[in-house]
C-alpha cells in the first residue's frame, strides 16, 4: 500500500477513510487523480519507465543477480510513481517473482529526493528489512543516477541506554542486578561496547543478551532525559534518530510506525519517533490490521505486569528500584506487594471466565480482548 502524505499526522488514516485503488498487476488500470504537481506528475513516471525498460540501467548492472525484464514489474513501478506524483493511494497485489521491492523503491527514491522529505517503508519482518538495506538499496545506488541516503529505524528499546548501563554496573548495582550472573553479563556488555564502535543496538552485540538484563539497560521513553542527559551526545538512540532525519528512505517496521502514529494521534508531536515524511509504503501489509490492533490498543499480560512490579520491588529476591530507605519508599513497596496480589486475583478471574464460556470444556488460549458491551472475547 502506498500513501502520499501531505500531513504526516494522518498517514495511517489511509487504511480506513481514504480512497484506495486496488490493482491486480496486468489486469486493471490504476485510478488516475488530478496531478498535485504537474512537473512531478511528468518527471516521476518518465524516470521510472526509463529505469525499468528492457534496455534500461538494470540491464547494464554488473551483478550476480542477472536482470530479467518483467512487464509486471514495470507496470507496478509506473502505478507507484503515478500514485506518488498525483497524491492518491494505491494497493497492489502481485505474486512472488515480480520484483515488488524494486518496483516501489525506484519511484520512492526519486520522489523523496524531489520532495526533500523522506519516504517511510514499513515492513513486518527483519528478513525483508535486511534484503532492502543489504541487497536492493546498494544495487540501486550503483545505477539509479541520483544520490540518496537510507536508514533503518528501530524502536528505542533496541538500543543500550548508557546512563542506565553505567548506573547498573556502578553505584546502583544492588537495585538493578542483585544477583551476580546478571551483573556479570551487564559488565560484559559494557566491556564490549567500550571496545567496539557500533550502533549500540542489541542486534550489534555478537553474543546473546538475557532479556531481563537487557530490560534494565535498554533505552526507554519514560527514562529518557533527552538533551538534558549527560550522555546525550554519545547516545546510540539519538545518533540513530539524527540519521533518520537526514535519510531519503527510512526502513521501519509496522510496530514502530504505529507507535509513532499513536503519539501523533495523542498530539505528542514533539515526542514522535519518525521525522515528517512525504509518503508511506507498506510492504507485507497482510499483517497491518493485527499490528494496528496491538499497537493502537491497550495490551496487558500477567507475566508482563508481574515483571513490571518486580522491577520496582522484588520481595523474594530483594532487588528493585525501591530499595532506598525512607518512609515514602516503604509505602511504595507495600503498594507494589498489594498490587501483585490483586493482579493474581484479577487474571485468575479472567481465566476462569474464559473457561466457563468455552463450550468444548477445553482450556482456551489465555488471551482475550475487552469489547464494548460484550465483556471479554476469547482470542
């Protein structure tokens, strides 16, 4: 799905209230709207057609991936170019082998450079992100004829927070890591980061990181001090954010896109994740509805809620952020203990409700959604 964006705060509205053109490549013509910019309307489709013709730049590419002219790919690319140039939506379905990524990347690159604003490409899987960044985009740089920058946008929890890391391995070890193995792993991560220049993301670290350890040292929105942080200039996450601001093509995933859109809906424009963009391209759109439900709604799990409480105070292990002495801290610890007991009762009631409603008598999946007027509905 391709959505040109005049106001980036309404990008996701294309899924529900914008006129969408659905096209089976080779079987139907795209809906043509009045051109928003006559020059762009002319240049973008022309540049795209020239690129994909049988004797175009791809045919001269010196690569192991021998180019094969595909009229379906050319048709999809031209339809994408027209959608971008004329500011209308496009939904494309095409089988494997058409070359869909090149078909939307080429017009997207020309469009972003012309508009001086990035195009966001949202995907579901890491495999597709790696294909775009490591294979497709490097090949296009050789032949497309325009200079452009591309960046991978990941959520902040993928990056180490240096402030939290050095607190965790320094003066506040007891609060973050009361047990030895977790502290040892955090120190191992610290040594690796200090000795290896990289992007500071979890994927960049060459050994497995325990999920509990990572949760205590990763970047979090609620804990981020932004420019007020003493580590701001070295911050891995904010370095990545600055690279997004300079990019013409931003590769994102559906989760980050919807997290950004949720902030825009709430009016938190200053805290949004993605920079203002000129168009949105959604690949692997078959998962878009589920991602919208998950990230625009409210989700709570028993395990996640208990983990959150134990990060504040773990009465069994003795760790947590509320270990400091004082009357107020003691009262907060008592509140956490009370909430843990109440949450166990709540989730047990929900589970029993699902069992009672299950006519087969078998234990259902322990997931449900709260629906207006109908109570709980099993998933």
